[in-house]
């Protein structure tokens, strides 16, 4: 580590330990979801095999195989209905999994918040004061954190839609395969790809909502201890795969009434800022990116974005976007270079980055 780069204090080691524990739980839950989805796929695979066999036999007999032909066979409708039923069953398993994970992380968040508050204290006296006067959030105040899946909630609506999306996707795949004259194996691959989309969506929903419950429980615990904690600090991983918006937010200080509005799949965390104390010194995401190689900067910002960044045309903070949804509230996102500079300027930097790449190749 460079001498001028502040070394992380105990608080960041504690936060990293908590993050590893959360990710371990997430991986275990994801593995269960993948296994459940595999069983779901196997239950409809026989129906798909029958359909593709009929397509093959009909083509060998010289019949024209079209969407109308498949519908007359009633196999299309049977497959679509089976997909809908199976994915709805899978969505129910996702619901149970997310509820269980949320209950676990809500309980863990309160303990993690206390441990982090003690770790951030700069003196033994401050740490003792945290231990002696720490308040836990009342149980009834955290119950709604595990209620994101209540009937009619945006999250429950998303899960309910997985079955409809999958059945529509399977229908599109069959139509596309038949219309282009693809062989049955290719059609089966198209169907399986469409059928796999709900798994990716379910994994994203699970991660996003479990971390949302964890962060909100953490923030409410901080609020319950306003006599000790005056705010929270945004913590993002200093890695090439971290999005520019999260790197830009890293290290920023926020009031206790403000939520950490990370993007879907985001893994940012919050650490406490104690009353009458400055947070421990730590390199920010912006400082980290500034000292990285051109290759790493391009992985974070893209080739054109990195070129504009190195030229001073854009700052890392320029990439932070914020959008609002009536269902989900505000979320951060990474702006494109086009959104920041406009289409003409963004095109100029894309062309310049391409020219540099060609020159480098020569």
C-alpha cells in the first residue's frame, strides 16, 4: 500500500467481516434457488421433448410446421400453462427464502450496528459509552422490514409476474424457432434460455431485498441511538467491478434520516459516524480510482468515459444518477457519458478512444 494512502481502521475490518457473512448467506440461498429452479425445469422438460419430437416427425413427413400447426396440436397451450404453474410454484419458494433471509439479516443488522459503533470509537471511554448506553430497536419497529412481500407490495407483484414472463418468453422462443425453420434442438435451447430468465430475476430480487432489509434495520438502529450516532458513511468496495456511481458515493457522510439508495444488486454498506468524532481516515472510491491504471479505469468507466475522465472533461461524481419510482423510491445508477456530456461530445470521446485503441494495436 502506498505510504500516503490511509490504512483502513478497525471499523472497516469489522464491516468487511459483516459483509462476508452476508455474502455467505446470500450464496447459500442462491444455491438453494438454483437447485429449486433446476427441478422446475426438469418437470417441464418432458413436455418440451415431446413437442420437439412431434416437430421433427412432422417435418420428416413433409408437413409444414408453423405456430398454427403447434397450436392445433394443443401442445403449445399445454407447455405454456405448465411453465406458468411451475414458475409460480418457484416464486412461492423464492418468497419463503427471501422472508427467511430478511428475518435473519434484520436480527444480524442490530448486532452488527453495535459492533461497528464500538469499532469506530476512537477512545476506550467512547467504546465503553456505546456498550453501556446502546439501545436496541423495538421488535415491532422491525417487523415491517420483513413485510416487503406482503400481498399487493411491489416485490410480491414482481414475483407473481415471473410465471407470466416465463410463459410469454417460451411462446416467443417457439414462434421464433418455427418461423426461422430451426431444428428442434435449437428451438429447445431457445426455450430453455427464455425459461431461465426468471431465475436471474429471482436472484436479483432476493439479493436486492435482503440487503434493503439489512440496511434499513441498520439505519433504524442508528436512529434509536442518536445520542451516540450522528450519521452514517457510505461504504463501497474498491474493485474494478464496482460501478462508478457507488465509487463516487464511497466515503460520503449522510444524515440518519437518509436511506442508502443503492441500485438493484448493489452491495454497498453503511458505517456509523459517532457524535463529536470524525470517522476514521480511509481512502475514498474517488481517490482509489484516481491512482488506478488506465486498464482499471476503463473497466470502471468504459474506454470513452475513462478517456474523458483522464482529460478532466468529467469527474467521477458526474456519473452519479438518481431516479425515482413510486413503488421503490429513489435509487442511484451510473449515468452514461451521453447523459453527462450530450450525444455529440460523447461521440467525440468514443471516436477518440477507438482511434487510440487502433494506434495502440498498430
